C-alpha cells in the first residue's frame, strides 16, 4: 500500500477555504442539523475517496490531524520568533517555568 507525503500547510490552506455550513439529510426532520462541508466541495478540494457524495471518516481524520500538525508547527515557529524579538520565552514553555 503506497503512502505519499503531504504538505500540511497546503492542506491547512485548503481547509481554511473550504465552505462550511449547516445542513440536514432530506429524510431527517427539519429541526435536525449537521455542521460540515458538502461532500462535493470536499471532493473538489482534496480529491480523496472514490465518490463526491460522502466524506470518509478516515479522510476527515487525516485532514484534521495534518492540519493540527501544521498549526502546531506554525505556532511553535511564531513563538520562537517572538522569543527572539523579546528575549522572553512564551508562557507555558519549559524555559518560562
């Protein structure tokens, strides 16, 4: 099973541009709402899975996890830059305790 690396920052940018809305399935009562992207938008944005009518949980988890990793790296980089500018370690970092 081949695995290809992904650029978390590219995925994060795609997530930021993905339309998110509330919706319900046609068969559900009118008061029921779900929150998330439309499967067609998901498919067009990421090209994952084999259909544009549903979002596989494994793909949603993967996109979420790589986005969290990219955010973590971005925050860590910003904290290092702030530390270099101010000489003060970020709150909660091991060197500030």
